[in-house]
C-alpha cells in the first residue's frame, strides 16, 4: 500500500509551511532574506539502478534555499541606520575589548548605534568592522578591525601650535589697521586704552586643553609703522615684568606689509602653579602669521583670527558617505575621518549558514569572503539614514501558504483513501 507517499507528502508540506511561516513572521524584519523549500521526488532503486521502480515512493525536502534578492530601501531619520543598495554584507564581530571572539559574522541589517566605549555596534552588541583611516595618505589602510570613536584624535585636546589636523601651524591674524590713526604719545600701558590704538582677543589652549585668553594690542609708532603687544590671561607674554612686545609691522605706501611678517612667540605660563614648572615657556616658538594684514585708510577690522589648538571633546555625531567613509564630530568642533567600512561578498550566497539575529556565517560551500569598499567592483553603495526592508512579498507568501495547506490536506486525503481501500480488502470474505 502507498501510505509512504502520503506520509512523505505530509512531512514535506509541513516543512514548507514552516518555511512560509518564518517568512511571514519576518516580513517586517530589516535585512531579512526570505527562503523557500525545494522538493525532489523519491524513487526506490537498487544498486546500479537495477530493478528500478517507475512508481515513486514520495517526496522529500532537498534544501531550504535563501533568496538574496534586494529588499526595498526605507529612509529613516537616524544617521546611524545604513542600507546596502546592491550586493554585499556588513562585517561584524564580538570582541572582549579589542580582542576578537569567534568568527566574523555577516549581516544585511544596518541598525547600528554607538556603545559606551565608542564602538559602532548592532542590536546584539556585535562590533562593526572598518579599516582605519591614515591622515597622511588620506585613505583607509590595513585589515578591517573594530574602531573606537572615543579613541580618535578629535576627542583629545591639542595645544595651540601643535598643528594637529590643521591646515596651518600656530596663530593666523588677518586685519586692517586704520592708516588715519595718530600714534599715542604716552608709554604703553595695557590698563590704559589711550596708550594703544586697538586690541582684540582669542582663546589659546595648552597641551591639556585648558583655555587661556590671548589679547593683542596694536600701537601706532609712526608713519606706516606699528608695534604688536600681547598678554596671556592679562599677564605680558614675557612675564609680569616684561614689555609684552611681540613684533613690529611696517607697511608700504600701498598699505601692504613691506616684508613677510611671520613672527614666533615665547609665552610664559601666567598661572600659579604653572602647567610644567620645568619648562621655560608655556608656548615655545609659537608661530604667528600676519602676512596678509593691511594698513588702509578705513576702519579697523579683523578678518581672520584663528589658531589650531582645541579643548577635549565628546563624541556628538557620526556620518557615513556612500563609499563607507566614517566621519566623527565632537563637541569641541572637530570633525575627523576615522575609517572606512569594508563590505564582504561571496561566490555562493546559498552556501552561507544562517545563525539567527539577521546574521550569516561563512562556510566551505559559500567560499571565502571577497572584501572591498562600498560601491567598488560588484559591491553595492552605502546609503546612510536608511534601512533595507525584508525582501518577503507578504501577498505571495499568503498565497503560498494557502497552496501548501491544500497540498497538506490532499496528502492527508490520500492516506485516508488508502486506509479505506485497506479496510475494504480486510472485509472481503
């Protein structure tokens, strides 16, 4: 009797319903890839196909094949959400600090956040892997690894004149000194405004990021000639007994500096106690560029007053471009490129092993991961502020579920019919 066919049909259809049910359950799971059950007929054959039976003995499920088609891209308001438009997977790994634990995992779900240590992690706490950025070559280098944004130089302080990440080193002042001004006759006194013509201030930073107020005083000394004085926290730059003179400026008849004025300053620490008692100066040979300053017969104005130091900062934001470049912004106004995401692709996507949690693992069947930058070769581009939706077509899955249910009922009916035939044979007299 052919109960075997009906039983195999029930088992296979039950597995198909499980696959369909899992697809429907994850219809709203970002990055989920649907699956389908694939069937094959079963025939009874002996060795070398001798004595084959033309009548099949049922069906079995040969594979549950994953469908890696592209899901729809849904925009969000979260800059940490990432979507891959095309082929490729995010690389994720669990770590203890910076020590990797287990193998690298792969995901299409781009729901990321920053943990308390500054690492970019997924919803399960696995860290996103990226290549570190080399500021000298202006490109990503080395193997993909975990990157802590808190450890980036943008969060650390830098002293004025250190030249960390700046287009120039030290202080830059661009101004116009009014040629119509008269030269003061009294001796220079920082407390008496009549002894100088103009003043302006800016904030400098020591090596620990502490702010100090630098004030510049401009005093006309004669035709086309000016002296520049300076105080740091209201103390002359050369100490309490010093004159505070920084440099002298001479302009030609056209109002431009007659010679390049790139001074350097040795500044005494005005604080008690000083930052470093063993150091001769708080700032030693601090560059001061005033080469673009002018003396025209117009009002005094400062067009540029910049310096390259900054205080310590906290991470305030992170941005990704379509090539995976990661830019971190900090509360001290710094914005640094810290790395670049690296996507992974595989020759045989069907060979990847699903491990749950929107993750897949590399296997022998999938082949080794092929890594590259987003948008390069066959890899898809990255879209920030967006997520890839599940590729499950809910309407189609509901139709498939109805079809599978009917197939289950039909297989149950064949068993019922076989039972009735057997009962009839038993009752023959």
